[in-house]
């Protein structure tokens, strides 16, 4: 007679533990990438709006801060992480920032982002 094989309680617990860890990782890291997607959407909206090229650096900063506050992301990019450079009639915008996410206890994940956009005609 052969011994009956199957899925034991031990392997069920291991599977639940692995799926829980993957889910926790996905939720924590997914939020960071969602915030990054919002920053990319702001840049894409600006690139499709021809009037933005006529804004001053102060107007661009104010507009960006407003859009971040509306999306509850006011503290995503530090003030020094967003730069505006005028190149003739074109604005070059660069956002460079890092996000730190606590995964578990004293284990953190650091994610670096760097985006840029050119507004207006060169």
C-alpha cells in the first residue's frame, strides 16, 4: 500500500507566510510608484499645455505644489528636488528625489526617481 500524499498544514502555513510577505511588499512599494506616476502625470499635463511655457519659475512651483496638495502628496518631493531652468523660450524641469519605505521593523527600502520634462518650443 502507498502512503497518501497531499498538502500538509506545514506547507499551507509556509504558503500563507510567503503570500503575506509578497502582499505587504506590493502594498508598500506600490504606493511609492503610484506617487511617482502622479508626478509623471503632472509633467505630461504641462507638456500638452502650450500656456505653461509662459509661466515664471514661481508660477510653475506654485502650480506643482497645488497639484501635489490636491493629490495629498505635498511631501513627496523636497523643495530642492525640483528644479526649473529656462532655455530660451523653453522650460526644462527636473525632479530628482528618493522615497524611503519601511518594510518591516528596521528594514527600509529606498527608491530613487529622476524625471524631466521640456515645456514649450526650443
